[in-house]
C-alpha cells in the first residue's frame, strides 16, 4: 500500500509540474509596437533575402473562435524564383515573370493580364510596420513549444484580434484572424444563428532554392498567346474571359 501511495504522490507531483510549466510557457507578455515592428522586419528578411523558395499555403475558415473542424479549407502553394513567382491560393492563380503578371480566377473563369510589379514585402521597412501597427490597442507574445505567438488586439474594425505564429527559426508559420462582429451562419436564411468566425492561414513545407521548370511554372504561353497586338487565351483557358490591363511603357 505504501508503494502505491508513494507512486500516486509522485504522479500527482509530476502532473502539477507539467501543468505549472504549461501555464508558465503560455503566459503572455506585453510587446511594444517598435519591438513588434522589428519582429516583422526580421521575419520578412527571409523572404526578401532568399532568391528562390516554395511553400504550401493552407487557408481554412471556422464558424467560431474555438471549433477545430473547418467550415471550408483550401490547400495551395507559393513558388518564387528570383523575380518570377507562381501562387495558387483559394482557387486563384497568380503568375509573374519579366513581361507579364497574370491573375486567373478559376471559379469565375476570368484572366487578367497586367504589367509585372514588385513583390510588396520586398519594399517594407520598419517604419512601414510601425504604421501598420497603429490600429493595435495591445500586442502580446506567448510561447507555444518552440514557437512564438504574437496576438495583436485591434482598437476597432472588422477584426477583434489576429495572431501571428513564428517558429524557432524565425519563419512565418501561421496567421489567425478573429472577427469582431457576429455574422449569420447562413446569409440566405433570415433565422440563421450568428457566429464570430475565424480564418487561419498556415505556411508549411518551406523549401529553399528548389529547382523549378520555368516553362511549367512561369511561362505565359501556358495561358495565352500574343497575336499581333492582342492576347488570346489558349488551351484549357480558351473559354476564360481575358482582360488585358497592361500599359505601354515608353
């Protein structure tokens, strides 16, 4: 009997230790905006300074803050090789090379062709991040295993707060958006119950300096051909409406 009691005490002590350690690890600390801006800048440096990479991007929406089963889920990707990139996110392809930027909405069967532009995050500075953080009422950080979770609480607007999870190597792992106002679960039903949804974007499967097949990933000939001054959708996209929004640079 003494053996059982002793072991039960040891087990209880161990469980209390684990519980206490977990609480301590998840305890949130306040972060000022200047510090948060530097965190964003350091995270962004990987994207700015890595010429070629790829990753899997998973979008999921949930009915409320706590449910674990997504109402909708879409798995896509982002592939970048120097100034060329190809993403497929929530049914939309975006392809850019040295000549064109192409956006293809597979649901609406629409293709937009424009001049290439600079990747937005390549131009961000610490001052830009400070400006973005002006709408935050509070910023808190907590540890989840080896990851850091930053919670940005908003003063007003559609979001109550959002969370940014960064892994131990400094890579962006997850963004969770928590909506401030309840909306109808079913917009077509006037008696539908209201919920406060959340949206999750998970970044995984990072690969640095992968080998890309340019023809497959970035070449505009997969989508249209140029005939005199006109662009004509071809192949599996021939029934898509093509909107040419390019401007001619003198």
